């Protein structure tokens, strides 16, 4: 998964087209200074407030970095919920995410140049000494070539760049003698065997100790890699060559970029997401600017800036023209098929595309940058964070948020380009949300679900490498930084490389290998850099005028007035839309109506029929809405046997000392008792019931009276447990799984079913926790005795009264104390929903359970069912969901499918080849696209 970044250099706006022969120091990296834009609409932020926010960023970094060094180092990353380090092989595997971990103190290396940017030079010098003393790059571990390059090699080079800068200033690092550069060179040679392919594209993974293909290497059999994985090497590898004089690194990275360019789709000038490293065939033929491709485009432009090679700029401009022609649908950026670029490949966007407005600033195309950034900000204001993926109508597609920095990056570059204090207010919002919702006693925890506010035991290294760097620079004045940031370019991981490398060790041939360009609109390239005369033509309200129409784009995402149009068409004699209950798969007229509504019909090998709806293929917007309604009705029909209402996950939030609401656990709901989504949350202290299984009258009613009872799963029905604790006076109940070690990272979330009888007598709320989540509460009871929790449909703000008890003057002490106390809590809680084979064993208990996501699973195609298990296929509407649709849509549950649902049912039908003939090519493409993984 690529982590897209951004970059910036020095210079002044170019009033005419910049000659492509200009070197990096005077080329495209010339942002408009804040003072040159003119009067901004928003009230200017005072220097005092900017300094206050900058200091707040410093304190937040200290909280994250300090807890990593205290509780995790020398491990690669901090697990902030359980206050310990994440060591590869000692924690449950998270799949590809763990390929970034190489037992080389990843977070420390990734944070090196951040320390200097934040003026922590003493800490930087100490950190460099620790890296040189403790870090081993010769570990028997398989790592991602891409992640190791951008995080570790980039981190070492960024640290070296600033170490020699400090040494030249004469106060710090006087002992330094290029040790970090020597480590970077060692790592570079360890990565080179990955390029041993006929194409020159690198293998996606390599063993740091044994390389590729050796029996001990346990890698080298892969055939595919992502475009960004192969195309995001040139900055680090070229910098390594320029620093050391060893040209081999830049040569290998250039060869990989040349191959990707030659394999672009010639008619559209787009590239796919994944490619075969041996044959060069595109494996996934969808194209966008998000996950899998993002930093390939970024590095083409920045390679021109850093290396001064015209061909990189020519290639970027060619791709950029295609992006703006096909993918950009302001303010949206939607994936398309490389062979059919007028056809959207999916109806959702991933969070990684948030880097693109920043890249557009570097390009000098400000208007679409402002538009896309504003759209993303509206989504963030709905959910506090940017969901990992969201649909074109701004519903949550994947609910996780691993504290990604791309939006903060684009905010920084837009502020530098416009000087508009509006972007300072955006940055202030990001700071407040991080402190309010992600901060925990041992650092900052990723969000498991932005809808509920639940946490994941994860703090990625890029959070320290990028987020705090961009936020600090956003509020810093030039005199607040001890060096000139304009003399450096940012890599995709926000590491700093000096622009003077463009004239150093230029032994690489700069032959222009670019060829076969399509005729481009020259007006697209008239301005290499943002220029005030063009971007803000005598109008200080320019940026505001672009943002204003998008202020309510999320709230008003649903089509207005369509129902009225349909009513008028009915009066004129048009037929009412086809209803799911009337549909017959053997009726040619019905199939023709489906095609008009953008619904494709597929016959599966097992005799089932599958429906897939793509609104973009509908004959009109009215037909598209009819198609969506038809699919929603079909989902309801296909799940009639499961009468239990599908409910979203709930939250258990620990609000007592020392947690103060910072720890949020994902809980399964119940199909009986108080519905927390419709009633006020329940708050109370917890107490264990006796007997613990809650299957008989409680023997300790005085202990659970007025409290939330903890009971163990098993031996009787959930409803029986609820009645027993309710009769004892409990105000709520938490059922903890008796399957030791179970967690939402290894099993799908469940909702507790009733006992087949009338459960209206159960008035208290009931929630279900897996074993690992439940153990956090049980361990907290053993540690603190009095533990208070909040049962709700989503996490609430922290208790202000409890927060006020913490004295600001001793904040670090209290945090350290909390961290020491929480470290005794047992294992991490990775709150990532997954489909798992263990589901059947979990269902072996007497009580009846039904998966909370069963509708989704039942309606998925086989290709979707075998995709990344951490994907969240559920789509939930935002708070501002439209309400003027017909009654059928008003009845829709929040847990229904998104605008691209699939429905399967068991009735066998005869093939209808004549109707499917026109759809086969599109269906093949869609089947490939629906394997999308972030």
C-alpha cells in the first residue's frame, strides 16, 4: 500500500512556460509565497495563535515519540493501546501491512529528519547515535521493497542530509562522518537483488539477509507488483547514487520507470494498478490516483525537480493530461479502465488520493486542488477523520483510518500556495481531532471505525515521519525553522533530500527515452508553477469562490427533485419502475429494463444468478435511481429468511481514570434489549456476575445492582443471561467470549440473537466483546478495581470533568504514569473486522449468533469473498443523508450495501447469451476491479 507524499522546493513564480532544460533548483518547485496572494477571505490567524498551535504539535510529537522510545524501542512500531512494541513474528500476522517491519527500529529511522524540522537537534543527535549503535540491517526477515525504500532508505538519507547541514553550521553533529550514508548504501545493496527480473521491475519483497530465490529467502516467487511499488524508487535511489557516486542505484530505478512508461496504455496514456514483473502485462487494468499508483505520478514530477531530466517532466505532463481528461470529475477523482477510460471502474475513492491536491499545487494547477481538498475536508468534518474509502455519494465504504498524513500534506501545500488562513483553520481542526479522538495514554491509536470511534492497537511510523512534520510546517514561520526548507524536496514519506543533488555526480546519461506522445493541449502546460497573475487575477476572493460551491457537497450528495420528475412521467403514461418482487430472470423484457437501469446479470457456474449495478451505465439519472432501489429491494428479498435486523457495531468506552475515554472497544450489538442507536447511552461501573456465565439467578445481586454486569458467553442463551442480570438490578450487560484469544482481528463481528421467544421484557442494553477486547476491561478491574464504561452506538467525547483533573503543568508525568499502569494490561486488541474460518467454531455454542455482516457476505461475488480479509464491504450513510427520496429509500437501513451491491440467489435459469453478449467485456473488467485492495 503506497503512502503518497508531496514535495516543494525554492524559486519564484515563472511568468511564462518554464524551459524543460532548467535544473531542479530553479524549476517547477516554486510555490507562491503566502505574501504574494493578496487579501484572504478568512480572518488572518495571529502569530500568537500560530505559535500556540505549533507548540501543541510539538507536545503531540513528544507524546508519540516519547512513548515509542519508552515502551517500544527498539521494536519497529508502538502498540499504543497495550503500551508495548510490535515485533515481527511475536504478534498475530496482519498480512501485507507487516511487510514494512524488518526488525530495524522502523519508527526511529522514519522520525530522524522530523526531529530536526521540529528543532529537536539534541534529540536528533541522540537518535542518530542509537541508530548507529543498535540497528541491524542484516535480519532474516522478508520485507516490502517499496516500504523499506521510502521509510528506511529514505529515513537514513533524510537523516544524513540534515546531519551534514547541522555539522556545517558548527554546533551539532561535529563527530558525524557519513555513518548514516554508509548504512543507507548497505541497505541499497541489499535491495538490488530484487531488480533481477527480465523487465527491470523489482520483486515486491526481499529477504534482508538472503535476498531473492534462495531456499532460505522465502520469497522470489511473486509475479505481480503494484505500479507505485515499482515506480517509487527513483528519488531515494538517485539520491544514494548522487551522495555516494555509485551509479548502479539510479540506473536500476530509472530502468524500472522506463519500463512502466513503455507499458502505459497508449491510447489513454494511463497505467494500471498491478503489473506482471516478468511479462509486463497489466494484471489489474483499472487506473486512478489513489492506492497502488499514487506515488508513481508523484515521483515522475519530483524526479524532474531533483534530477533536472526533461523526460520525467514530459512523462508526468502526458499522464497528468490523461488524469484530468478521464479520472478527474471535480471534485471527485474516480478510477477508470485503462482501455475504456470513459467508463468508471468503481464507485468509491480511497483515502490515499488525498495527496493529489498537494501534487497539483506542485504542478501549478490550483483550482482542481482546491476543489478536491474541500470535498475531502467536508467528509472529514462528518467523521472526524477521512475513512479509508468512501463512495461517490460520500458514504463510508471502509471505515478504518490509520492516521494517514496525506490530507495534512495537501493542506500544507495549499496554504503555501495561496496564503489563505482558511487552511490554517483546517490544520487546527486536524490537531483537535487527533487529540480528541485518537490520543491515548501511550501515544495515538489508529481508528478501527470512524463511525464508532473505536481504536486499533496501531501507530504506524509514517504518523511521526509525516503528520507532525506537515502540521508543524503549516503553522511555522521561516524563522521558526533552523534551516531553509526551500532547499529540500520532500519524498513520498516526507523525508528531505537537498536540491543541490541535481548537480552532483551526474554520471547518468540524460538521454530522452520518452517517445510516442499523443497530441496534448498546450494550455495545460502554460504555467509550470503557480502564478498570482493567473491564479488570482485581481481577485483576492479567488480561492474562496472555488470552495464556496462545495461547502455542502457532502450533505447534498443525493439527487434532488428526481422523485418529482418521476411522478410527472407517471402522469404522462410511463410505466412504473420494475420492482424486485415482480422480477423474473427468464423474462426478456425484464432483462432489458435491468440493462436500462445499469444492472448487469451474470450466470454463475453453480446455477445461481448474480446482479451487479453500476449507476454510470444507466440510461439516465432516474433509471440509475430505479436501479439502486431495485437492488436494495432485491437485497431485502434475498435475506428474508434472516429476519433479525442488521445492526452496526457498538462501542464500549472506558471513561474512568486513567483512561478518560481514550480507549474504545468495538462491540457487537444484540437483537433485543435497549437499542443504543435510539436511546441515550448507558454509563456505569462494571462488575462480574456470579455465576460468571449468568445462566442462573445471580448469587451476588448486591454487586451488580446499578452497574453494568460482565458475563461469560456459553452454556445458555444470550436472552437468558440478560434476564438474570436484569432481575439482579444491573443497568446493562457485557457478554465476553469464552473462546480464549478470540478477537475482532480473527473473527467477524457478531450480534447476539434472541431465544426465539418474546424478548420485549428485556429493557437493558446488551453488548458482546471478543476475548481479547474483554480482557482489557478485566485487566483494568484487577489493576484499578473501580472501572467505569460507556455503552453507546459510537464513541463519545471524553469526560471533561475527568480530563480537568489532569493538571496541564504535569501532563507528561500523568501520561507516563498512565502508560506505566496500562502496560500491565494483556494482549493487543487489533480491532480489524475479518472474515475468518473460525466463525464455525465460534457458532458451536448453544446460544444463537448471527454475523453482523451476514447480508454483505451473502451478496458478495466469489471474487469479493476472496479479497483482502481486512476489507470492510459495508457502506453506511453519513449523518447528512438525503431524505427526499421515496418511502422505500427512507426505510433503508444504514447497514445496507453501497451503491454498487451484488445479489445472488439460488434459482437456476437458462443462459441468455444474446443479452449478455453486449456486457461480457464490461463484466470481465468489473470482476477484476472488484478485487480492489488498499
